[in-house]
């Protein structure tokens, strides 16, 4: 049972002013679990506001380290933090703001390394991201777990905060234009490998715009956590030049794949390093029948095959973690073609390998299918490695 200190709720406590708001439920916020994806300019403000509001449990996911250029836009960082992981520093600073806060840092790439168990854990997801690929990944994980997520984007003096709620209209993918997809495609080679020379462009931002958009994001999260109506399927667009703001309504695209979700979830009680492909296939076929196969939550490169000399090399890593440079054939120098692995069960060559050995990240979810019936399995044995001291339930 999660509790918050009595002194925080009494007449002169930390959150006493919030009690003046008729609908505010501090105990509910103290029990809330929030996944914050991104610890940059927006993420700093999101984490700060969550700590000030008394949201009790936060998981912060980010892969970057603090640079000097972050110091003008990130309230939680200091000069001596240069070179440290942003998530680690942000968590330490958030504890200074609210010592009773339970918060944990996860350092890694949210697209390829963050298992979908993190989305099932969270009550709401708040993102402060700067690229479309990461937003697509958050959208997929959130909608699969049926958890609302809030996206923020800023550029110069403009920004937008938008809310996506599974079952209530569009998802992020519904809002993407052809231009968005072309920008995503430009980061891939013809073989779908990541181009190592392609880096995300630096977006010009200001701390004031980050503060405004992050405030709206956290405000929407607080409304969602209280069961109130939020900006579901809409965006709050702000122009700092004119000082004007308006709401945008996003239509839902028919047949959008971003709305895929689970039908039944079972916890395995073990981690990806403990369960072999063969053992889980046996269980899946007991659950669904002899034709069951297992689908991964993300593409994994199994092998790289050279079209020139036929050299084959094992990889077993997420598609986006293998660059063109790494795919060069050691014998002839040609770029080897990736052979991706998305569905297990058509042959038994991997049956003795664990899911960790074939590139499935910790705390992830895989889904068994047989016809139109599905069962999803959560590797909850990895929860501690991702959540740290945060409550599991």
C-alpha cells in the first residue's frame, strides 16, 4: 500500500494549498505512477512540475548526457553535471524538490531498449521528445498497454501539447503527414539500417516556451489522473510571437496500425534471460493451439547476409541499433542485407535460446497469435532492473 506523509496533507503541510481546490485528491496523486520519456528542456520542466504537484512515483527514461548547451534550458542541471546521464541528474534534483518522491532513472534508447512493461506499469505517460521515431515508439507502447500519453513539442517561441487516449480518437500516428514519414525514411538506408552519419537536427528552443508547454502537459496529466476530461485527440497550440493559443482537433485515420492493443496479458514471473523461445512456444500452444506463433514488439536483426560473397554473421539486436558501418562485410566490404526476426515459431533453430539472447529488451512484452486469438506475455521478472525501487503495482 502506497501512502504519503501525513504532514504533507495537514493544514500547513507541503500540499495544503492544493486542498483549496475542491476536486484535488492529493492521496490519488501520491499513488500515481508516471512514465516521463525525455529529460531535456521539456523533460526537466515536466519532472519539476510533477514533483511540485506531489505525483508520487516517476520513471524517467532518457539516453543522453548533460552538455553545457543544456544549462540555459534545463532547470534541473548544473555545470558540474556535464557528462552525466540526464535522467540520473534529473531524478536527483527532483528529490531535492520533493524528498518524499519515489523516482528512478532508466538510461537507454526508448525506441529499441525500453520494454513495453514500463507502459503497463504507468498510469499515464508524458513525453518531452525531439524526434518522430521516439514519438512513434511511445505511441505504440502506450496504445498497446491502453495508457494515455501526452506529447509536447517546442521550436523557438512556439509549441504544442497534445493528448492521446486509447479508445478515444486518434493516436500520434494518425497525425503524421507524408512529410513526417519521408523524414523518418531519410534516417534509414535502402536496407533499413540506421545511417550513422544521420543525426537529429538541433531544434532552436527557449526555456520560456519549454516551461509553458510542459506546464500544459502536466496539467493534462493531473486531469487524467483525477478522471477528468482532458484534451483527448486534441492539441494545445501556442504561439509565443503573437501570444495566442488555440486548440487543434485531430481526426482518427481509418485502419491506423498505431491502435493495436493486447486482448489478454499474462505475467511470466521471469525475465528475458530466463525463458527460452521453445519453452514459451510450448506454453503459447497450450494456451492457443498447435498453430500458435510468437510476435516480438519490435523488429530484431537476426543475421546479416552479404549479397556478394554470401558471408553470414549473427547479430540479434533491434533493427535500429545496427548501422550501415557495422553491416559492412568483413570479407568483401559490401553492405550485408539484414534478415529480420519478428515472428517466432516457423522453425526450431532458436528454441534453445533465451529471449534476451535474441535481442528482446528487459521488461518487454511478446504476443502469441493463432488465427484471430492472441495472448500477450510480460517478462515481469525484469521489472526491478527497470523500475528500481518504484512500486510494481
